[in-house]
């Protein structure tokens, strides 16, 4: 290869490298990133608004009848049903539930006792977090 051909090849490589790393090229990448970030932000915001509106509608539906005469009528009906003899649990199921409760209490009692004893102590200043 001749000296001129080598020089031309080197200049072509250098020109390509300069084009790839030029501020204009880099700002184009930054602009493209900013556009993509905005699109994602809009999609996430729209999704969040949709989800929040759906949840708010469900809460409104659930709690719309949570007051007044219909609410208290339903409470009275549910209490009557729960107190009815036919709603009672079979003795075997009651025994099993009581055993389960005793096991759960036995497992958690040391933690609850520790929390209770800590709550009985006078409040101490918070440790320095530095």
C-alpha cells in the first residue's frame, strides 16, 4: 500500500471517529434519550392515574352504603345471622381453631412480651445517627 493510500485510510478512520464522537452526535443521543424518558414518564403517569381512579371508584362503591338506614339494617341482619344456632361451627372445628390459636399465641408471646416490656420503659433519647 502506498503512503498516500495509508494516509487516506487513516484520515477516513479519524473522520469517522470524529463524526461518531462529535458534540452534535452526542447531543442527538441526549435528545433521543430525553424524548424516550418523556414518553416513559407520560405512560407511567397515565397508568398511575388510571389505576388510582379505578381504586377510588371501587372504594366509592364499597363505602357508598356505609351509613344511614341501609347500613344499620345490614349490620342487624348480619348479627342475627351470626347469632343463629345454624351458623354455629361444629365442635371439632371449634377445637381445631382453639388449638391453632394456642399455637400461634405460644409462638408470638416472647416477641409480644419483649415489645410490651420495652413500651413500659421510660422514653430514652434517640441514639445519634452520625
